[in-house]
């Protein structure tokens, strides 16, 4: 056994008592080897501009008095996919939602809404010369956004108005200093205590998606290729002080928050023969994401669209049976011969719908009463960040690697959620130690050290083959 494996085993042992007492690790990976393919439900697969692919939430490593929340949108963006590059939908609402009192209902919403400006409707191209600033006249198609904070029961507060969206990276000739454009896209608000970003980035999720070919080829021969390498996403990110998120603005007493992200559209859309549309009716939620993998492989196809329109407070009643008697362990047993754990899987309930006692359950907040079960990404803001470098306990395996600053205590960009899921579901902490993995241990591009932390997108001028950048 290598030194690295011995170290990880020691770290696992150090948190085993917590895991066994709360069902933590059995619930980490309800999708062993499962992955966010970014096409997790039938309806949303046909509506990519409002397809929320991933959500991340973590204490900011360089500003530990703040929390960063990132949501990714529009899967599988081919960098050279012009002339209609990748725009946020100006008819949709993109929301980041926070529950801080344990009732599985949002208490704070950060809402992004967009509009699109066609500087020259008579042109088919995005830019007619090098773009050196977000206001460059050569940028013919541009977007801007409003960011509004809504506290439940109170009127919304406009935080940013007409903030510029960083455009898709058309190519090196069109945007010779894209890093400068990304930097200019970081917008301060609330007297500089907070930041926001909207624009394109490299897809931060890393994994081998050949899991869907009989779980990596039925013999793990199909592993080791980052399927998402070379693809981009559209990114929304906020960084706000902990006090803005905590119940009663008291992160010391109430450090745990629940986070998820949604997109909503008008309920009625009428397509006209002249190519225009009429939109009317109330806004209806069409996309929802909190913990990774849930809609992907826990919810069966018949309920996936229902899940995307549902609210966390109804999760136990609507979807609880899929957690206590999941389909996937039976599939793994059929393909690999590994016996499926006995049902009902009550051990999964704590992570899926209640949070982990002693780590990130909202019940740990001093000023919270009864907890309503509901699926969401939960973050204990009192746990300091632990990143590579001076922090010796950093592990991309998060809590299972002894690093409680990582997944499923929130989710960092570097967390290897696929390896965590594989190893834990196959019994890492219940008498079956293993080092199962998909062979993809890190993102294809390095992440940044400051907000918004995501890597620069791949350029449309890059001739590299996907997965071999």
C-alpha cells in the first residue's frame, strides 16, 4: 500500500465514527460511479440555456469571511460553436436560493435576469474586430444583467444594474486578452464587500462519462478520459459575507445554510410563423440542482421532469422511496456481482434530506427549531477553507479523505465527487476498503486563486481534440 493510501485510510478512520453514527458516507454517493452528464431530465435536455449542470458552495479560500456560490449552465458548449455563441436566456430567471432556518424553503434568493443587445442586427457575426473591453464597439452581440436579492417576506433589493456579461471566447484573434475580459466581468456590490460574475468558463466538472456504457464497460476498461475536457459552460457566481446568508445575520450562532439553484420560465409560450414568440403567464420552475448526481441517477426517468419543477420541502413525500430503495445498487450487482446493500436504505436519508448531524445539519444552528427534510447542498460556514498548499489536510476526496471543508460539506471546485461516490458506495467504511475511481482526478485546466475561481474557457480558435487539450 502506498504512503498516500495509508494516509487516506488514517483520515478515513478519523471520521469513521461520525460516518457510522449518521449514515454520512453511505449517503455521499447515491450514484456509485454516477455523474452529472448535464442532460439529466427529458425536458431540460431540450432546453439547454436553462439547464443547471452543477452547483458549488464553499468558504472563499482567499476571503474566508465570505462564501462563494457558483452555478453552471448550458452543457457541452463547443468552443467554436458560432455564429450563435452561448447566451443566457433573457426570458428566464436564474436563481441561487438559500435556506437558513431549516424549513426547506428559501429564505434568500439571488436572482439574475438578462437582456441582449444586438448592436448591428444586420450582421451575422458576434464581433467585427478585436474585442479588448466589455464595452468595445466591435462586440456586436452583448448581454447585461440585473442582480436582485430577495429576502422572504420583503421586497427585492437591486444589487447590480446592467452589469456586463463576459461574452463567449470566440477565439484568440477576436479576443486577444480574454483574461482581462474575465477580470473586468467581476463586479463589486454592497460597498465592495461582495462580488458577482456572469460569463463563460471552462466546465469545472471532471469525470469519465462512459459510466453509462454498462458502468465503465462492465469491467472498468472504459475509464481515465475526462469527457468534459475542452467543453465550456456559462457561469453565474456570487461572493457575499457570511452574515448576509446566516439566519438573523449571525453566522457564529447559525453557521449552516442550504443552497440550491433554479431556473424559471413563463408558463405559456406561443411560437409565431414569423419567428417570434409570445410569452405569458406566471413563472414556472423548469430546472433545479443542489447536490450533484441526484436527479441524474437517483430519480427515475418517469419523475425527472417532476423533480425539476419541485421544491425541497416536498422531497421526502415525493421522492423518498427512491432513496430508501435505490435502483443503482441492483444494477451494480447485476454488472459487477457486488451484492447490493439491504433495503430500506435509511442510512441515505440523513445526507439526502436532513443534513449530517454534527457537521452540516441545519439542526445545528442555535436559533433553528424543527427541521423539514429537503434535498439541497449544505455548507457549514464555520469550517475554515482547506486548500492545497499550507493546509496539510486538504483532500479532493473531501470528508471521506478527512477534509471536512469539502464535499458533501458544500462542494468545492476541486472535490472529486465521482471517486467519493465510487469508493463509499462500494463499502469503504463498512468493511470493504477500496480505491475505485474513474481515473479522472482533476480538471483539465487549473482553477483560479481568486473569485470567481473557475478556469478560463477554451477558445473557439483552439484546434485541440476534446479530451486531448
